[in-house]
C-alpha cells in the first residue's frame, strides 16, 4: 500500500514561529504562500526567509525524485 508523506518546514525568528506542513501535492502552493508572507508588511517574514525556505523545499523535492536519502523532516504515514 503506498504511503503518503507530510513534510515539516519551520523557521524560528526570536519569539516567532513559522511552521508549515505540506505534502507533495501542496509544495507549489507552499512556495506561493512563502512569497505572500514575504510581501506582507505585517509579518516579520523577509524575502530572505522566503528564499531560504523555498530552496529547502526544492532540495527536498529533488531528493525525493532521485530516491536520495530519506529527508529527516519527512513523516511517513500509512494510508488507513
């Protein structure tokens, strides 16, 4: 039975915590959300933060696609 993975992406800035949960199907939407957060002057989330986290998402996607070592932040859950 195929397994579905959920990835966790987190950024800690002082007292603030930005935690994102996403799966393979929602990775593109997450990348758009990171850009929206960076463009929001109400948030303490910079374009640098968005770029850094976006790069991490892309690297994890590449690792999954090439069958590289299982990412440490990947939580595997079997479908019930």
